[in-house]
C-alpha cells in the first residue's frame, strides 16, 4: 500500500484504525524523499530527528491521536519561520539563517502534534512563477521532469504531488500557491486576506501576502486551514475572526458561477480553454449554473500588481543589509557594506523587483506609477465586487498554459510576469481563491482551474471545491515522472 | 518611458545595490521593457478614483505600549548577527 499517495484524511483514518503505525508512516515519507528529492529538488532542509523524537514522545503504545492532523507529515515553505530550523527564503542572503521563533502557523501545527518534515524550495523571497530563481536550484515538475513546477511555492507543490508530504503550507502574493498547484495537478488554496496570520512569514508584499495550503484533496486542505486560520493578536493585519471550519457532508449551497469570456479570448493555451469548456459542461450536468460576466479592468491587473508588489517589496527587503542577520560582505565602511552585501546576497530577479519598486516610489515618478496603480487597484477590486454581487463564484483558468519547459521564460522577465494574469487580481482585491485539478493537456500535463469567492466566504468556497471534486471526478494517480523515478 | 543609464544608477544608489558596469545595460533593457508595459496604466481613467493601499476595508488596530508575548531575548536576537559585541550589532565605520 502506497501510504504516501493516500489523502491526508485517509492517512488519518488508517492511523486511527491501527492499520499503519505512526513511525512507519513517517519512515515511508522519509524514504520517498530520499528516493525522489535528488531529482525533483522539493526540499531545502529536512527535520528528520525532530519528527522521530516527537513520535517517540507522543505516539507511543496506547497513545491516541487528539485531532485530524496529529502525526501527519507536512511540509512548510522555506519563507515561513521555524525555530531552530534553517529558513532560507531560497536566497543566498539567508542561506544560513536560523530563526529564533516559530511563525504563528507553525506554532499552531506543532500544537496539533503535526510532523514538520522539512522546508520546501521556493523562488527567491517568493519572487517568481517557476521556482527557477531559487538559490538552491529549480524544482522539477512531477509529471515531466523537463518542465517547471511553477512558483513561487514550487517545492510545496512538488512535495505534495509526489507524495513527499501529506500537505504543505505555501505563500501566495500574486498566485504563488494556486499556480504551482495547477501545474502539478493538486489543490491550492489562498484564504481571504487576514484570515491566516502573517507573523513569521518573511514579508514580500505586505498588503498582498497570504499563507495558503496545498493538498491532494479539498478535504485535506480544509483540515489544515482549520488549524492555521483565525485571529492572531501578534499580526496587526489579522482579522478578528474564528478559524475556517468546514464540516464534511455539508451541502455547498448555491453554485452560480460567472465566467469572464472576453478576458479569456486571447493568450490562453488551447488545452486550457478546452479543459474549461469541458468542466463547464460536466459541472452544468451536475447542477452548477454558469453565466457570462464582465471584468473591464482585468487586463490591467498585471501592470497594477507589478507596480504595487514591487514597491512594497523594495520597502520590505530594505532590512537585508548585513547588520542583524544573514549574509554579510565586509567592507571598510557601512555604506559600502550595505551595497556589497545586497549585491552579492540577492539574485537578479530580486534586484530587478527592488529597483522597479524603488523607481515607482521615487520623487518625480511616484504619482504616475505607484499612486496610479493604487487607483487602478480600487477599480480592479470594484470589478470583483460587482461580479460577486451577481454570482457566487468566478471561474477562470489558474494559469494561461500548462507547465512550460525549464529555461523557456527565463530570458524575458516580462513573459514570466504575464503567466500570472489570472491570479494577481485576487491578491489585489484580498479575496479567497482555490485552484482545482480539472484535467490534462494533450502532453499529459495537469490543468487546474480557479474558483474565486467573495471576501470571508472561505467556507463556502471550500464546500464548492468539494462539490467540484465529486462532480468532476478527475482521476488521482501517481505523476508520470515520479513513477519513472521510483521504478529506477 | 525609456530608462536611461542615469536612472538605473540613481535607483541603484537609492536602494543600496551596486550595479557593475557590465550589468547596467542589461538592467536598463529589462527595466525598460517592464516600465513600458506598466505604462499602460495611463490608459485607465482614474480621475474620480480613490487609491487603495489594501484589498479590504479596515484600519490598524492599536494596543497599549507594554511588552507582551512574542518578545525575544537579546541573546536570541544576537544569535543570528554576523558580528556582535557586548550586546550590540557590530558594523564597519559609519562616518
């Protein structure tokens, strides 16, 4: 029995029934990581000893699990702080950084006796859509090792898709949970802004960043979300609400969905359009209702996002100066040290974004760029609010194409940015969204589609996700390149 | 708008990045392409629109200025420092 390929919920049931011992489940995962991580590069750091120690202490003879996440092996993206466990953000700048504290979400996982297997690979500081900007090398797609995993939560997506973790935490600033989930054939969910604490998440763009969840099934994602969500007094952007809780078996309610066809008319891969049409037909037969909606400012999302996000990033990354933590390049005076440290510690994409952000905030350009982008943000947000006043959810592709080849878009940063077209608007508007497996391309690569909900309607969105799974019946199988790697 | 060499050098100075002579042209080209793309924002009529710094409504909550949970000890914090001395972060000369 391939325990590593079961859903998280199924693993839990097997543990409770005594069909598998907790240590055995852990060892199977560690073995799988040993066999696959060399090829797929999902993990940057592992936490083996601590996991074994926790089970020895808490899962001994006669012990019973206290909650659905107990003794379940999960992975955490490497821009989320874990006390005593290296947190690199995929950057030379923090290559050796060990945080003195746990992020709130990590504290909450630990409180449930969840096993933190290790830290996953990511685009440097969360900046990227392919996991190719990581200082530790790219991840490979579990369905085709010559293709990208997507990013920036590439490692988390690969770990889950390849059975190297039961679920994973990722972060989503412009699509970085949803897009790699789509490219790797799994579920990726970004909560409404403020529902999950950002304390201990290394900031990229503070008004956009959210911690999200990746899993092989919506039920799994819901179980992890219940643990990590809910008000945190230590995060001033955390909203005063309870944890998101979805009860199994609860009916989804109204499933009226808007599709902005005008926006999808060009630049989308034929296989993605075909998958969308097939999904609408299948879901329609299951009782979902579809109508056309307009989103007049959607085509400005990328421009608005890349001004706002990079401006915020230029401010957030000013702290990496070689003084208090991380990499330092010594020099005669402190100013030279700042420049030398930052130039050697950051990769090219991070430098590009810092410079872009600095430019749009600088005197003489601030009004034309940053202020303008903030106004367009208002209009984009209004588009979503108007649409969600008429329908329950919006349906769009997650990514305009299936996974592309490694190296295909690295020469042209703008080309890479354009692959975020369907995800960034959601962050600008602070809304919840989920990428769900919908089918495969002609080349056998996964295609995900995205449901977007109204602010704080996360429970409804997750229930719709479960209804989607039941209606779509997308087969779950071991990814092609993983099967190949395990056979050798 | 086009990004001149002077702009790249000015911006680099502002954000404390040193751009090597061989790199200036490349960054000029790449940033130029991106700025050219985001220039499309000028097509949108925003004359009657308020800017948003955030996706959702809300204000920053305030609390009493007293030490609370989540504080780190000085030892914890200095652990990660590249250089420290007698409870301080140590840096090269400032002036």
